[in-house]
C-alpha cells in the first residue's frame, strides 16, 4: 500500500528482525516475490505449477571456458489448462492479492522506465578465468549520506545457481576502481588512432568477402522446419506412435538448434565486418571526435567504445587480463591462436587502504 519496492520490503523486514523460515536474518527478493505471487495464500493452490523436463539441446552461448556443469532436467512452468485447483486455508483476501499484483506490475513498469540501458560500465565484458562464468554488477546504497558502492561478483559463487554449492571462489571486484583502470587502458590505445586504423584495414584485407554458406544455412533451416511440421502432423493424426515420434522430433530439434546457432554466428560476423567498413570509411571524423571528446565522454560513449574495442576481460584470482579485438603493441598472439591478442600488462590485485 505504501508503494515499496521488493528491496525496500527486504530492508523493512531486516529492521523489524523478521527472520526467514530457515532462520536467516536477510530475506531474498526472489523469495518475497514468490510469496506475493503464490495463489495458495488466497485459498486456492494450483498443482502442478511446474514440471521437470529434459534440457533443450545445445547450450546457451557464454563467455569463456570451461563450460559449467548443467543439470539434465530443468523446471518449466505448466499452462493453466494443466493445473488443478486445490482448496486450502486462505491467509489473505483475493482483493488484497490482486492489489499486490497491480503494485508489482506498476513497480516493474516504473523500473523499466527509470532504467535506461546498461547500468554498469563493464557488464557483458567481464568473465571469470577460473570457472568461465560472467561477472554481474551490483550497486549498494549506503546510509548516512555515503556514496553508493558498486561491485562485480562471479556468478559461479552463487550457490543457488549450481545446486546449492558454489563452483568458484573468485573474489568480487571494486566497481569504481576497475572501471577506471579499464577505461584508462582503452584511452591509451585510442591516443594512437593510426594503430587502430591499420588494424581495421588489416581485418578487412583478410576478410573472406561474400559468405557462400549463408544461403545453404537458410535453405537447411527451412527444410528442417518443414520436416518438423510434417512429424507433428503425423503424430497428431495418429500416423506415428509416440515411441517413434519423440526420438525423431528430438533429432530434428537438435539439428535445427545447431543450424540456427551457425546462422546467427555468420550474421554476427557479417555485422561486425559492416561496422569495420563503416569505421574505416569515416575514420578521420571518428579519430577527431575521439581526440576532442575522450576526456569528457559520457557513460554511453564509454560503453560503446569498450564494446567496440574489447573482446572480453578475464578475471583471475590475483590479476585482470584485457583481451582486445584490435592489435596494439606490445600485445602478443593468444595461445589459442584465434586471432585475438592479449595484453601483456596484467593489473595485479593489491589490497586497498
């Protein structure tokens, strides 16, 4: 009724000393959201709300290696038609439950309106060198007029993501400090624009040109989709038993996922080449703009430049390694020989005062 966010509800529960069911002093926002959206509190429980189903073929593209261990089955929500209503003792009225749902939706719309794009400078670039997980940015509000504190933490340290046990122990990063370090290193590269121009031109000179595989991939995808449709029609009409249908449709889905990923990769490569051609064609204007406004660059400009120049930023236990997309001296070829060059100068982690 007071228009609190989930984070403010967490703070209020902590101030009142309300512990969780397991005795913890700090609630999780996801737990509170689950309570506020669970229809059982109005006297009507739904069963089953989710089911375990085999994980879809392939894996979500992620930055870095090695790949994380993944469960064979994942929980997925069931449709309303599959759920049964079970009468249980009501704790809140349906009217209050509906009011809470409206408030949650209003908070969601307001948050999306206030959140303009990315919130952290290095989001999408940081990857843990030890476990291969991404680093996620957070911002803590501090009391007594103190400035907010930002930090990045490895998702491999989250126990709830990995069956209750963390797979990594890499430390969190001070956001303000490492954002300044990475931006300073990028600025040193941009102060020598001719080196950047030579690298862009070198890439275009070695570009394979028109990709002949694209039409083949598009044709293959169309054939697989038609094949999947024929299998589904045969199963629905009773021409195909379930024991025959499931392995055949699974095989088609796996091939379809591989072909879609291959096509998406080709499209990303073509888009990257187009960006390079545009950059080389307007390079004089670009370098002049960089020279004039580098020191006064705003957050969005910094984000665009970092994503343009940096492939990834690897975070190890005692160092950070910037892997550039370009070829600045004194960088050396990476051991993987994938055309990506690594910075020889590693920033050693030292205790801050």
